[in-house]
């Protein structure tokens, strides 16, 4: 195995204190790298990576993922023959590229480098004179300056480095180490419904929400989330986008009793209640900005910056959490919302690009480190909120999956993958995110029923085939998920399907999520628009607990052979189908030793007309 060497960076005038911690896990050597900097006199810091990773001589191939709205986890690769620069300047960690790089040597061994930072990050790769590579990772120096002085230190972003004999093991090791040593644990993994895509903010009201609550209870679901559309003026046509920030105002036309009454009615209907809030954002018409001007993020000293608000160049559109007043405002709004509604799930959204961030100097930060201070403030607010409400599950969302990183996921329970969610694309996303996140940190909707138009989102509960509906559910079955369908429109046959899959999820998947399970791709990556692997398969593993999911996408062959990972070679295993929709004739392999199943694989056939399968690999007593 080609192993890296880790070095601390150097910077004139600073005392640097690196802290490297190995995080034990079953798959790889994973090191958490942290760096603190202090000084006896004032020193300006801009370009200071957290760690330098030196790789030995040889041919190296770089793998990474680009990202944009509805196009997250798009794979890229190249042989490293010269300098390679990865990073973002949008102010959101995965708007542009995901903060993850895998370097694979000629012998197949791999090193993964992942900055755990929600703002602008960088990974620089340069060839060394000895024929190897030097990787520098951390916060991006673009429009960033931190003044270090006595009493004011600098804490660099955490960077994780994982090394193993294969890319699959290095990625699984990163996910497993993060789950076991860093990620917050939630007391529950509820079966969840979210109102957004079939109703958005234009058609949702108390009656429609509660009708779906009743349907969800009958289907075995446990929690209902009220997404955007609940706040603002008493106006049936109120648009949530422009008034984000005025969280104390509730739309009493849509919800006559307010969110507290709706939450009470949801619990009376048998489901727990969850709610959405884009608490960092300030819409163009939000009164919060004029009522509390001291919390507003601005960038008035940068002639190259153009904010999103017409006629106001320095307006960025968010609450600066580098400001004590901003932190108090956001924490107070979230605490009051959760307390008022008794929410058990909080969806925290963020639908804007802060770019280089706030440059005000009356917030407690300097002109050059406002975005840095904002994200440290966000992490602090989330930790305090979870401490006050230990029963609360917190979800990260950002225009779908545009702020997905191990920095934010250390302070919330799960991250939302993308706004679009048709089954083929969901599998592309799962393949990518499983390289970084453990299963319990992954959250997405099954294929949704869209009120608006999207060229790939066509699911209609009245016309969808049973096979396609099964595939939409199985595609999200190895991690946290929610339905975003008009449950009241599901025909009886599909209601039975939902109940059947829910029972399988509780029995076979939830225990693995609670036990630090990781999702391991067993095939190449499927890609949207008919590209990539056409019969993708994935394995959820937690210790000796293994569940395999496979989907035959358009263009798939009539059969496939799936090779599981991580089985004990000498142990005997039984292979059996789980859930509705597939027949025993589809399963060509029903038993074998771990060595036999790994080498010979498990044969799946499309004899029954099914297009998706969920398999339990159960170790048999000696």
C-alpha cells in the first residue's frame, strides 16, 4: 500500500500547533487533522492550509466530483501530470465542487483528502521533484484574511485524510470513522413525510397537511415535516422567498391556528411534527433587516462584489453569525420555533451564495474573515440548539445538496442530497455521497411527485407502475429518507407497497443506521440521462449486518452478478429477498460462504418483471 506522509505547514510569525488524531475503524487509516495558530504580535494570515499530505513517487489518478443545483456528485478524473486546483468561492461548500479528493496509485491503493468546512475551501495538488505529489488542503485563501494577535488565535478547518489498499476501503473508512467518532447521534430514525414537492408553498394548508398526516399514519409513517409556506403575512398567495427572515409572522390564511395548532393536530393524528426554516437568510422584503440592521451581512468595501438585491450592491442576503447579535437572533428564532411547535425534526435550509462573506467590522470579526466567523457561529448555534433539544433531529439542506461537508455534518444529524430525486439520479447521488458520509448522515426523498415542471420528474401515483414505484423506494432504502408525495392520492396497491417497504426498513435497515453503518458501492457509478452503470448495486454494512440493494435502470441487461464486500470468508451466508415486488425466481444465488459470494457473486435476474431488489445477507450459525 502506498502510504502518505503528513506535514504541518509553516508560516512566518505564527506559532502553529498541529493536532493529528487517528480515528479507528474497520476499513482504513483515517487521520483527523487540526491546526491552531497564535502569535505574539499582529500577523495577517491568508494562505495557511491545515495539513500538507506528501505522496510518494508514482503515477497518481485524481478523482473528484463537481456539483451544481440538480447536478450534484458528477464524477471527474484525470492522471495528475501537473498542478491540480480544486476548491470553491461561492461560500457554500459544495456549490461548484464537493470537498473531497481521492488519489489512486498504480497499485490501486488510495488516499482520500476531505476538508471539513462549509465555506470556501481548497485542495491544491502539486508534483514534487522526487516524482510524488504534495497535497495542501484547508480554507481557501481567496478574499480571506485573518488577523492573528495576542488573545485572538486562528483555528483552521479540520481536514480528514484516509488511506487504504483500495479506493472503496479508503472511502468506507472515512465514512465509518466520521460516524463512530464525530457525527452527532439521533435517538430515532423515523419514517418521514415532507409536503414540499407535491404542494410547494402555493397549495399547502392545514387541511391538506393533516389529510396527509392521517394517510401517513395508516401507512406506518411516524413524522410529518411542514416545509416552506408557513410563515409571512395572512395571504394565500404569499411567496416565501421574498420574506425569509420574518419567522415570527405566520400565514394564518393557510394555517388559521398557526404552526403550534398544526403541530398539536399532527400529534393528535399519531405523527410527530417537523418544520423547515431558512433561518440564516434574509429575503429582499424581510422586515427583520430594517428592524435589526446590526445582524445584516454586508460587503460594501469590495468593488468587485455584486449582491443579489437590485440597487444595493453590498447586500448579501443573510444574517451574519460572526456577530453576537446575529447568533442571538438566529438561536432565539430556532429555539422559539422548536419550543412553540414541539418539533422533533428541523430542516435548516440555505438558498444563497454568500461568496466571500460579510466585511463589516462592527460585528466582532475583521473585514477579511466574515465568512469564517459566520460558519464558526453557525456551528455554535447548532450545537447549543441540539443541547437544548436533545430529542430534535436536525437536517442540513442548501438548495438541495450545495452545502454538504463533514464540517457541517459534525453539528447536524443528516444532509439532504439534492432537490431533484428521480430514481436514476438518486443512485448517482448515493454513489458519490457514500464516499464521504455514513448512512445515518445521508438523507433524501424517494422519487417525488412534483407540482411544478422538471423534465425528469414524472412520478404520478395514479399511473406509476408497481415496479417503478418499488424501485423509487428501494433506491433510498439504505439511509434516512422521506416521501414527498400526495399520500392521499396513493391507490390501494401502492399503499400496500409503502407499508411493506416500511416494515422492511424498520427491521433490516434502521438497526444498521444506529450501528454506524456505511454504504459501499458494488458497481461503477450510475449517471443521469442514461449514462454510467445500468445495474447499480450498493451494500449497507454494520459489523456482521449486511443488506444489498440493486436496481435495473433503463438499458440494463437481463441479469447481473453482484459481488458483496466485507463478508467473513469462512462463514456461511443465506441470501434472501426482502420486501414486496420481487419473486424467488429473480434470485440465482441463495447461499454460500463469504469467500464464494465475494468471488462468484450473487446472480439477479429480471424474471418476475421487478426492476429492484433488496437482499439480506445473513450469516448462519456454525
